[in-house]
C-alpha cells in the first residue's frame, strides 16, 4: 500500500507562522484601547502599578521557562532595554506557568534578564486582564499615554527589528 507523503497543511501553516514572525496587530493612536492599570509585584518583592510608567514606552512580554522561542527572544529584549532604558523604555517580563519565584529568579539570572520579572502565578489577575494571551512569546507595546500600541504574538528573526522600530517611533512622539 502506497502512503501519502504530503505534509499536512496544518504543519505548513504552523511552520510559516513561526518562521514569518507570528501575528502583529496595532492601530492608529486615535483607535487605541487603554491598558489596564495593573498592580504588580516583581520576583524581588518590588510593588508598582502600570500607571507608574505613564510617559514611558512599556513592553509587557509574556514568556515561560519551558518556551524555546521565548529563550531566543529574551536576549534581544535585554539588548533593547540596555539601549533605550535611559530614553524612556520599560520592559516588564511576565513569566507564565513557570513555577515559583526561586525557579524564575534562577533562569532570569542565567538569561541575564535586566528588567523586572513578574511571576504570573503570584499575580493571577494579570492573566485575567490579558485573557487573549494564548501563545507565547507575546509582547504588548504600550505608549506613553498608557494605551496599547501593538501586540506581537510569536517570534521570528524580524521581531526584534520591528520592536525596535516601534520603540523609536514612540520615543520620538
């Protein structure tokens, strides 16, 4: 009996989704939705609200310890943070389904994460506020007025380039 050797279309779509950069949405400033004013505590015990960063460009990056694309993306975020933190960029990493703070701290140190990291398991309202996060990595860019600017779902080699372009655009405003 001869087997059909064609690749199922599902796998082709998945391959090009990740290769091509996943999914990006964004809009013009007059159509932007306000980000929720979350009260957060990072894995080092520092408490803050999202509104504390009004006037700055914020990237909320959802990731997980077990996510290979996240591990590839994080060094790019570290580099962007180093380059633009003094110009008004804030990055907040939100570790989802990644275990306790100790485990996340170990990985954050290993991966040289230099921005605040929040354990989603310690702040469950974060997931409720971002229930549309169904794939990771997932990065939301929030403008200086506290409104969503863009959302990047997935990772590709073009993601850091696009993120930097958006950061530059917003920092000029």
